[in-house]
C-alpha cells in the first residue's frame, strides 16, 4: 500500500516532530504529544494529525533501527558460517538495544500502533529463527535452544547493561563482554563436530 507524499510544509512538520521525539527519547524523557508539539513549535493538532498516539511516534522513531536490524539479518543469512552469522546478528541486536533508546520499549511492546512496526518485528523474528535453525543444523548451538529463547536472552543482556550504566563506550564494552559469556553458553557441550 502506498501513501501520497506529504506536502512540503507537512513533510517538514513530520520531520521536526520526529527529530524532537528522537531528542526526547535519547534524553530519557517519555513522549507526550503535547510536550512534543510545544518543543517543536507546532500546534498540538498538527502533531496529532501525524501521530495519533505517543506509541505511534515512538515506533516511528525506532523504525530506522528496526529496518537496519532486518537488513543486517538478511545479509547474515548469506554468511556460509552459521555460528558466525547467528552470533554476529545477536551482537548487532544487542548493540542496537544498548544504543537506541527507542528500540527496547518498541521491541517489548505486546501490541504495535503501526502496521510497519509489526511487519519489521515479524521480519526480525523470522530472520533470527532462520539463523538459529541454520546453527542447529550445523550443530553449532545447543539443541535445547529455541527461537523464543533469543529475545528474552538478548533483552536480558540489554537490561543488565542499562543497569550497569556508564557512558556509551563503557556500556558497549560491557554488552560485548556479557554477550561473549552468553554465546559461550549457547554452544553445545560436545563441540567435536561443531567447533
């Protein structure tokens, strides 16, 4: 389904709203549409015409990150090494969770405000499941690891990193250290054929 392009002034307003929302999210401020309108220098009605709910705005802010993760996952499917493909994908997802404040609440939401968000989250789950299945077939991961395990494991690491805090470089270093430990635990106990 295609939508008609926005008029230039409407497109500028949309971009301004999303930019202000990005700043607020990055600053740890919950999105309130009235606050976004005030900070963007726009009328409340203008913001509501573009985004019916704060959730829709938050999902819009998270969309570029979700698109990047899906694209990364699709490229990982072309990697001939199933373990490297899966572990690289999980690393990218964890990095995104740690660096993009819009992603964790959107990823954790049980329902989505926008069809595009649902589409991207479904594509991300599909890619992750396929990467895990390839790793299973290669004997590179524990046989009891299931696709539904991946999301809480990575989200758990992201939460642990958030609790640890600190500046971004330190958080990324911590995230990679935690992920290395997790990945070691995902490997099969007997790696004779899969190492």
